C-alpha cells in the first residue's frame, strides 16, 4: 500500500526514487545530475542540495497523488545527505 523511497549515495552525487514494489517499477526519480528548479542554487553533492532534492521529489510525488512512503536508506547511516533528503521530502509533503 506504501511506495518505497530508495536512496543511493555516491561520493559525488545522490540519487532517489519512489518504487512500487508490487508492480516492480519506478514511479518518480530525481538526482543531482538533473537540474533542480531555478529557485534552488545549490552545489550538487552537498547537504543543502540533498534537502532541495528531497523537496523536489516530494512535489513530484504529491503531483502523482503519492503521500505515504516507506524510507529505504539503503544501508547508509541516517546522517548528512541522507537525513537532509528525508527532511526535505517530509517538508515537501511526504509522510514516512
């Protein structure tokens, strides 16, 4: 009933996607490689960039009427960029 919010962090970038495990497909995906909306002037791979990325993911998810998600941090510690992405997604309207 809930979609999975998956996170992958490389040394340089952060990637995140909403996955429907029942259907086995990706519903929404964002990364630092894609330009964020013009209002967010942040350097890719930083904590502020991860927060902006989380907010952008949340707006795309809410547009597709997805609000309830399960956070899959992918084995990464819940600090730094991972925490910032989660906080941004919560601020954007997603409920974990």
